[in-house]
C-alpha cells in the first residue's frame, strides 16, 4: 500500500501533536549573494532546520527564482514562500504562507494583497497555508512595520495579542505567526507565547529577535511549535554550530 505523502501543514500539525519542535531558516533574497548559496545550503543541511522560508518585506533584486531552484536541487527541506507582497510568488517553491497582517489595520496587508495573489495562486500547485500574522513591539522599528505602515501590538498587552490570535483562528487561519520583526531588539516575550499557545488549537510560529540557541529553546519551552531564524543566521553562517 502506497504511503500517503503529508502536506506541509499536515506535517506541522503532526509534529505539534507529537511534541516535536520545528525550525525554519528564513532567507531574504535581498540579503543573499548567489555565489555564496552553496555554502549557505551546506550550513542549512548540517543544521537542525526542518523548513526553509524565502522572502522579505521588500525584495528588490531578481534572484528569487534562481535561489529557490538552487535550494530545491540541493536540499530536501520544504521551501516555503514568506512573501511581503504578491510579486514574491514563485511556482518553484513547495508552499506559501498566505499571510494576513492581523495586528495592523492597513487594508493592503489585511486583504488587498491577498485578493491580488489569489488568481495567481489558483494557477499554481503551491500549497497555500492561511497564516494570521501578528507583529509584536520589539524595541525598534522593524522593516515589517515600516513597509506595512502599521504599528506593532504592545508586548505588554497580552490580552489584546491573545484576542487577535483567537480571532485569526476563528476566521480560519491555519497557523498563527508571532513576529518581532527582522533585526528586532527584543524577541516575542515568552509569557506571550505561553498564553497564546495554551489558548488556541492551531500551531504557533515565532520569529524575530532570537539571537542564540538559548533563545530558540526558550521559545520552544514557552509553547512555540516552529521557530524562525533569519538575521542571526544571515549575520553568522556558523550560528547552528554554537
């Protein structure tokens, strides 16, 4: 009998139910030099990473397709788009986080870009994973806040963040992504991760401001199902060798 191949979402749900923690390396095409991609892939293959996310708040260079092609050829990890807007869609990836910025009230990021992306995605075989995206105050203005022209939610207002996550779940989001932002001074508070993970059923992704392996473990212990490492790996390709 042929074994059923799980979707990316099913794999995340199964990991959650089994208590297995997941790790994604986020690659921003604007911060990648293609000549160094083989070296980066080697480091990712030797790391505990379970997923590769590709995207950024603004992607201005034209290496997205080539970068994903290289990743697909040289790693077996799922490559998931983490787009800032519909221009960052590539049929070469395995899936896409279909993000709605629940923490902001800019209609472009709540629904307008999703409307633009939907007809494009319908013509692809990409796995579309509905994701409620919540930006958390992190001590400095991040690229996400600047580009989306939205304010992050206060890191002290746990009830508001929880209500936002619960609203996302009730709207049908399949994942909740708590984001401190690229290069954040402070990560998402552990007490916030704990409160949300205990009060929603869907998996929780946490990213931004995590600068060491201890930070990853703290997020896991608080209840994060998947942790995303971006800037720390960009700045130090030996990050996972600590």
